[in-house]
C-alpha cells in the first residue's frame, strides 16, 4: 500500500476515503451520509484488527512483519480498545502487543487506543489525527516516532510509559496535549514541535476592561497551563534545559489568558506580557540586546526634538548615550561631553521637566533591558 497522494498509488479498501497529503478528500465518497456502524464497516474494522493481531516484531535485515498502515485513512471514529479482551481489567498492564508502522496514516475522527502495548519500533511519522486521540495507559517498548505528526483535536498520553527513545520533533499540537503521569525515556525530544493555545487572547486594553467589568475566567486556560507545566516538569527531570524553557514559556502564555482569575491578577498578567515582549520569557538574548541598542536612538530623537531639531541629532545621540546606563555613563561622559554643542545643552536645561522625564524613562528602560539580557544569558547557559 502506498501513502495517500503518491503518484501511481494503488488504492485498497483500507484507503477510505482517499486523501491527498493536503487532506483533500475524494468526491467519490459521500462521507456525510455514510453509515459507519453498518455491517460492512464493522467487518472492515475487524479486518484491521486481525491485521494488527497477526503482526510481529521487525528486525533489521528481515521481512517487515509489522502491521503496515502507511497512508491508510480511517474516516470515522475508530476504537481499537473495544477489541481488547480485557479492556476493563488491564489498565496499566496491557497484555496485547501491537507492532505497527503508521507512516503518513490519517485518522479523521476520534481514535481510542488505550491500554495497549506497542512492541518494536513504532512509527506515526507524518500521521494526521483529526479528532481526540486517547493513548492512556499505553506502553511503548522501543523507539517511537511521532515526528511531524499533526494532532488537530487533542491527545492524551496520560500514565503511558516510553521505555525507548521517543521523538515528537516537528509535531504540531493544535489542541490540548496531556502527558500527565508519563514515564519518559531519557532520549525524549520535542525539538521544533509547535503547540497552539486555542484560548482567546485579549490585547492589553481589553484585558484591563474585562478585568474591571467582569470576573469571568477564560475557558480552558488553566487546563492548558497545567498541561504545559507537566511537560516543563518532565523536561526538568530529563535535564533537557532547552525544552524546559520552551514549555515554561508556553505555561506563562497560557497563564496570561486566565482573565478574571483571583490567582492571576491583572498586574501579574501585565508583567508577564512585558517579560514575553522584551525577552520571549527568557528565551531570547537578542531581543533585550536589541532593545538596549535602540533605547538611546529613540531617546536621541526626543532629545533632538526638545533641543532644536534634527540638525542636533548627533549631539542628542551623544547626550542619550550618557544616560543609557547611569552607573556606566559617568565613566564615558568625559568622552562625549566635549563633542556636545553647548547651545543644544542649554536648550535642554531650559526645559527641565520634559528633559528629566525622557532621561528617567530612558535610564530605567536601559537598566530593564540590561537586566533581562543578563537573565537570558544566565538561563540560556545555565550560569549558577
């Protein structure tokens, strides 16, 4: 069987309905009126189950006897667990082993695959999941690949065990991803994985207005915060500092959406937004560095406007650099002072309120940028 959308594909009864790789369905299948509980579809599901039961472990250099589901399309709700003979009693110790290669497969609706055990190398690379996916209480014995998989309707790996390396690299999670109670192999990676937070995000002014006029908390925001906190803790336990910071950032972004929550006050949300804007929640070194560089330029524009116009811009820039970092500017003021036009300085001194206001804001903002730059360096390189 060939992946959906490949040139020269040979469709079988398992490739239903046919898709291309962009997810476009063949018009020959009237999906809205199809009775997925009819006898033919029950037989189809049972034949899939028999294929799974007859599969065996794959060893390099030998015939691949895993269940080959590459490009197979599952158009409706598919419940593997109903075929589990001891589904109600196995829970954390699934008895049935599955050997599966599901590269480029598509599950258009809910997929229930709880309480199973995957043996050998399990592949879900480039797989697409259109509905809720339930992998609870599942054990993965060897390497597992979810690279570039798409989870459009949420997924749960609650209380699952990964005894081999697992890769979610470049996977996309468009809804909730639950990894509560998981046991991960030390070689676990979420590199370049994308996580959406489909909870309404208000701009700052709407956030303030909503806080003043209503105490309604954003729906699902706390659940997303909890899900990202769990992943952050997993990465912390695995000593994966880079991805720990990534999930910490997502956790804070979800917390910002808890509008009206008494646990996350407006001031906390405002400060969190500022932290994200200045340094991407401690992940970016360049953002605060760029801010530190641009601050005196913006201040120079204001000083030039106060001091006589654009012809004094170079004098204004020299003046601004003196007050970029007050502790340091005293040491370099002697270098700049002889180059500043006295007329320009006198005009500024004649406007003490506005000049002082610009100096204060500029000095504080420069110190803030320096602080976040040093904090980002500390976090990035784990400086103790």
